[in-house]
C-alpha cells in the first residue's frame, strides 16, 4: 500500500538527536532557541515561539491576545477540529463561514456578514498548503479592529504575493509527524508583536521568566531540544521537499487532466506547498475511494465530517449553513503526497486513480 504520507527522516535527524542526548540538555535549550531564530528568518517575522504542538500554539496565541468568554472568532468548519477546539478552549465561540468551492479556503467575501460586536478575531486556515486571501482578510480585520491569527499548520513555506504564511497576522504552525516539516510533535507561533511574543514565552513556561518567579498564569507548553534538533535538520530540507511535492502535484495534474474531476486550484500570486493533494471526484466519491484503496493506494478523506456537523459543536448550539463545506466533505479525496515518493509510486497512483474514476464515468464533478 502506498501510504497517504510518510515523514522524510534520515541519518541527519538521528545524528542531531544523538548530539542532544550526549549534551545532557534535552529540555528546552539552545536548539529550541536556534530553531526559533531560523524560523523567524525563514518567515520574515520578528519573533518565533516554539510550542509543544500546533494545537497549543493556537490556544496560547488566542489566550495571550486576551480572547475569552463572550467573544467570537470567525473561522471555517472545513478544517481539523483543533482550529475550533483552540477557540473553545478560551471560552470564546467559533463562528463558521463557508469556503470557496475551488480552493477550499475561507471565502473572504463572507466574513464581514459574520462579524458582530462580539467578534475579536479572524482565524483563516491555510488548508492543504495554500494561503487564504490575506489581502481581503487583512483589510476586513483593519476595518473592524480585529486580530488575525493564521492557522498555518499545513502551509510551511507557502506564499501569498511573495510573503510566507505566518507573516500576515500572528501565525500558528504544527510540526506533527506528517506535516511538510516535522519535529515529531511541536509547533510555532510567529508574530511581529514583541509584547505578544513576551506574553507567549511566559505562558508556555508556567508563567516564569526567572526560576520560581511566577509573573502570570502559565502552563508547560515547551518544546524539547530533542524535537528542535530534528526541526533544524527538517528546515534545511524544507525547500527541497517542497519542490518535490510540487513536482508530484504537477505529475498528478497532468495525469488527471482529462478526467471528470477537479484538480487543485492555485490562484495567481500564491504558491502551493501541497501538504495534501485533493481531488473533487463527484457524488461517487465513496465508491471511487474504495476502488483506489483496493488498488493499493492509501487515499483518504479530509474531512469527512466538517467541524460544524460534529456532535460536540452542535450540542453548543453552534449551527451553521455551509453548503460548500458540506459538498467538499462529500466529494473530495486526498492522494498520497510525500517527498520520498518514487516515479513508480507516482505512476501507480495515477493509474489506480484513473481506473477508479473511469469505472464511474458520468458521475464526476460535472454531474
């Protein structure tokens, strides 16, 4: 079975972790500091704060911005549940808006109608490796005095008009095992706001700046030097691996060009880093993905039940009418995408997907 994802880990990461073990400094230390500096430089921001995972990065950012009970945060339901969960963790409520039918990103034209006097922030999700329309989102946020917190957990290195994800508002990233860049588990917050960065560093370290001097409420959200050592090696590989992902996507685009499917859309002025390669295959999606898996290709669905349809969200009365989101959940599949894929792997995926789709021809996207 060709898997949906596989981390690119080798001897360099093994050696980096071994060096940390030999050093005796395995908790947050010099490697974390070096990784933070390197990521700030890569993203073009003033500050990076390393966290234990991406969910905590988003939770900490919202909390340190002062978002809490009674507040609302505009976001999407076509995302991993951590986006909404982080908002809920503060006591605030997510307000869901629909997505664009071709990019699967937040439909910025719908944001303003969702804003109320209680709205404090917008959380656009740069889904699958593509940055949302940050010009429009930034203009709306400025007009209404709102914070912008980018959920860039799937968009390491992606750009919008020459600027990297995480450099527009306050960025949050995941470094989970399957992400384009991994530390096993880990996360980043990026920001140009020095005061927010200081609050975040306190918050992730039990509220301490100096040992046993607790300046504020805080928790242990720290990254270890073991994780950071992996991350430093991974960052060196990131641009190379992004190019490999883009080459795989280009091969897929060519291989599926004549099928009744919708291939990923990349608007002008943006680069896609293909955390996922997503096809819309139409109402026969379930039969198609079954056939693909039977052919030895580990296709998957992101996300089969949108967040606004989850029971714990509906129990909170957070209902939303999101027809485009619902359609994406019913009609899309994701194909294997990782930098270690061979030419043979690519060819196999293309052949198996073509066979599966053509077996259901006439019930594609246009049906």
